[in-house]
């Protein structure tokens, strides 16, 4: 069968389509994907797993030199972080299976324990680098301000949700006792000279008020009060004034107050597009202070380059999108408030950390969630993500989609061990 010359040179039908039509088709396909009931659930799992894996990899690279100098083994801090992850991942899974009622109840004892622990820090806590934030229990180091963030999310969300049941609530009902409770936490944290965590608590507080529908005038008054308090706190501590000066012009005192900021910028600038290579950082050789914790984003930028940093930013952006998607799609007031406050905590803290490394925000000393070294930060964050997974399982259509999917990996593992058998997608004993 012969083919004419015109048919041989004719482009395929796909190539004849206009770019606009092809783009519309792709957007329709993306919309169909986003409309699936389990999209949020899998987005949270994917972003959390990738950030955690990247964090473990970067902790190993960034901490190896200092760990070798202090402990004799380059793997010491990586092993500790891995143990925290080994505890945190099952904790995240357990939280993802808990009912919403549990989280509503858990906020009150967690809030009370956080306040007690913050008071204990002032008396028996250890002071390092001008900040009194840690309690040493044998080989363990506990930072009570980290679980306090989760406590404020749960307690504040349940408090406002209960009052919202009665219809429209007045602004006085919004603030009392939410504002005094937040203020107690903030004062306890500030007495330990932890301005960064105080800022995160303030972001959680504002997120709760925003979702519940507080008037703009109220936000203006709270912001003015917060700015006044921040100015006073900066004035009373000389090192904070030095940090503000270093933020405005770090190179003016590159060997003093601006040293960490300058070294972080050198690390970021050295990475170029694709980095100097994993494990090849030069700044981690005792040049950049706290490269495994507060400034791990700088080491990541040096070793993985601009592409690596953009991937991290994109993952936090997707995680924030997933959390807000949960808040929009659920009908329960507590779930909506807790999901939005959790996004303000995790994504807001990540933004502050990365902004400090890039030099667009003052250095506050808070870790990059899921990535920085520190079990006290990792465990509450993974618990909060597990809570978000639990909420995502209650989105419209999610229960049916999960049931249709059949038994999960845990149920299949139990069936392989002979401890559980599966029948028609349902696990039975």
C-alpha cells in the first residue's frame, strides 16, 4: 500500500493541536487529579517523607565534622536524629488513626504540661548561648517550647470551636481565655530568651483568630501591641540589638555580630545552580555555627545549590497547600481551626528560618521543621502531621476511597506474619 508524499510529511494530529488547547487539557487533567478525595492525604505523606529523608541526609552531612570533634564519631548526631525519626514516624502513623475527639481532649493536658515544663526550665534548665531553653534528663535533651506549639494549636482550636457552636461569637469571647493562655506561654518562652519560638506562637494565635473570623480592627490592635512588646524586648537585651544591627548590615561586623549571617550567605552563594556536591560543603568545617540546626538550609544550599533549595521551598509550599485544603474541605470547626493553625506553625516557622538564612529576616534561632537536627522539634512536628493526616481521612469521599483501596501496608504486614487475615478488603482477626 503506497503512501503519498503529502501524507508522509504531514505532522501527527497531536502536533497540529494549538498550545492553548494542549494547556487546557493539562489543566483539566490537573483539576481532576486535585478533585480526587485522597489527593490531600497522599500530598501530606509525600511532602513529609521527602522532607524527613532530606533532613536526615543533610544532618549527616552538616553535623559530621563537629560531631567528630566533640564525640569522636561523625555519626553521633545523625544516629540521634535517626532514633528520633524512628520514634516519630510510628507516632505520626498512630496520630493519623486517632479520632478527632482525641485531639480535642489532648489539647488541655498538653497545654498544662507545657506550661509546667516551661516553668521548670527557668529553674533547672540549661543555659546555652544566652538562651535557657533545654532540660537535660540523662542523655536526653528536652525543649519544652516545642510541644507547647502543638498544645496551643489543639487547645486554642477546641476553645474557639466550642464557642463557635453557639453562632457568631464576639471578639471578647475570641480573646478570653485564648489571649491570656497564649500570653502565658509567650512570657515563659521569652523568659528563656527564645524570641523565635515566641514569634511562632504569635503566628498560631493570629491564624486561629483569622479562621474564626476576627475583625480587621482587632488584628490591627494586636499587631500594634505585638510590635510594641517586640521593641521593648529587643531594647532590654543587648544581644538582640546586635542581631538587628547584623541583620541590617552583617558585613559591617563580619567577625562579630554578623559572623553567622555572613557565613550563611557565603555558603548559599557558593552553591550556584546545582551545588558543590552532597557532603562537599566547606562551611561545615567549623566556619558556619549551628550548620546542622538553625542554618542547615545554608549547608543544603551550598551542597545542592539553588535547585535543592527550590525543591525544599516547593515541598513546604505543597505541605501548606495540603493543610489549607483540609481546612477548606472539612465541615467541623475544630478540624478547620487546627489544620489552619498547624499550617501557620510549620510553614510559618520554615519561612522564618529560610528568611533568616537568606538575610531577609533577622536571625531568630528556630529550626527548619523536619530538616534541622533536634528530636524536641521533630517529634511534635511529626505528631502534628499525623493529626493532619487524620483530618485528611475525613475529607468528603476519603473514607470510601480508603475502604475501596483495601488493607494498608500495616494490615498486610500483619497478615504475612499470620497475625491478621484479610477478606475482601477488610481485615479480620
